[in-house]
């Protein structure tokens, strides 16, 4: 019985450690995206929308093109994201 409790405690501690590690990694990516998207959206007329969609695209692609517009060939994943399929397809990432 004592061995079962020790094993359970060890597994619980391992789970907490893994959760904390993944949280740190997610937060690090977020700081990267926030900085890159801040530059990318600095001249956008709809600044909040630009930051929102840029952040989504950055999180999925792990990159943001340089500058405030264009340069999307630097990040093909970012360039190729779209809002839908068919006739109403538009670029998703600013």
C-alpha cells in the first residue's frame, strides 16, 4: 500500500513538472509572437484585429514576416493561411 502511494506521488510530481515545462514553453512563444506582431501591426489601421490574427498565425507558424507589410515569402506557412475555402477565401494573416 505504501509503495502504491509513493508511486502515485512520484507520477503526480512528474505530471506537475511536465505541465510547468510546457507552460514556460508556451509563454516563451507568446513573448516572441507579441514582439514580432507588435512590429508587424504598428502601422495597421485596425491595430487590435491585426494583433489578434497575427498572434494566431504566429502561434501556428512560429514565424512572422519582417516589416509592416509584404515580405510574406519569408514565412510560407504565414503566407498560405486563409480564412476559408472557395470563392470567399481571403488571407488570414496580416
